[in-house]
């Protein structure tokens, strides 16, 4: 399915003089009760036969409505793939813009920014991501190491126990250097930020103020959490080490 790429978004992904390529990270396991990687069980999407794919105009509007990279920051491009049901795309531009805005704010201390460079539609049968194989298949033929692929599903099952999760940083089981992010439409505004934290090397955290801490009901509300200074330092260090050559590769993580 052809990606919609506005003319201004075709430029190469550059961090200073270096093209950004992404490396390998771990799979994020999701405990049962959490708002970031895991969530409560939800309903089943409409049958595939009732689904429709967003048109190019809708996809272009999705790109246009999301914020551009903040100036003077290293800009990381995102290619978003959105599922649709009978009512249209499972999320709207405001939802996606909220996710990107939160990521921009929380990565600003290390001068990293994000923007949606391209938008595509998932096939109707891909809207419900149930199995590990489903997660692998999302990236098949779509993985591009110059951009971060973010798949937005109608539902995203927990593959370890019954229930759904809100997001996951997934590593292709056949080629673990290939990885992408999968979000569910039920994801709160900070889920993309949390998964990008995994993408750039962070594991989960027990620090109460950390966006990498998935625990609810502690002193800092989930929506107010940020990267801890130690987490920022870790991501900065990994990125700096990876920028020694022309391309950023093989950023690793425990998460
Ligand atoms: Zn996580």
C-alpha cells in the first residue's frame, strides 16, 4: 500500500550530517496491570469484511496535522501505519499529534525531536494484532531503517496472558535487528514516548517520576511522568556512541 509522503517530508533523515538508521532493541514484555505497555481487555473489532482503508487524502491530512520536529534538534522521522474499521481510521489526527507532542517534549532535554514523515493504511485484516506472528508480519515489507515504523492497531493482544496491551516495542523474531513500535488505539498520550524510550535503550523503571515506570497509583500521575535524568543520560550516551559513523545503528536495550 502506497505511503503518502508530502513533498516537504521526502528529505533525508539527518542528524547534523549523519543519516539516522535504527538498530536493534529488545521486546517489551507487558505486565497485566499498566497503562503503558498493558491494559485491560477490550472489545473485538468489526469483521474484516466491514472495514475500509483510509484514502490518500485522509492519510496526507494525518501527516499535515502532526507537529514538525522542533528546530535545532536531531529529527527522527516516523512512518505511521493506521488501522481502520467501519467508522474510518481507528485514531484521528489529534490522537497522533498528542502522542508526537508528548514525545517531543520529553526528548527535548537531549535535543531529539520526532515528526511523522509518512502515513499508510494497514490492511483490514491487520487491525487486530493478536499473536507474535501478527506483530512480525506488520513489519514485513515495510521495515525501513531510516524511519521508525509505528503501527496503530484497533486492538493489541497481550501475547503472554489474556488481555490487551496499549503498546509494545517489538523486535522481528526472524531478524532481531529489525524493530518497530505497535500502539493500540486505547493508548494514552504517553505510550509512544514510553515505547520510544525502549527504542532508544531504556528498560522499565521503578522511579516514581519516570515515564518508563508503568505502575499506576503511585505519587506521580502517569500523565505527568518524564524521563529521569539518569535515563536521559543513558539515551544520550547510547546515541552519541552510535553516531560515531555516518549512520546510527545498533542501539541496544534491555527493555
Ligand atoms: Zn514498556
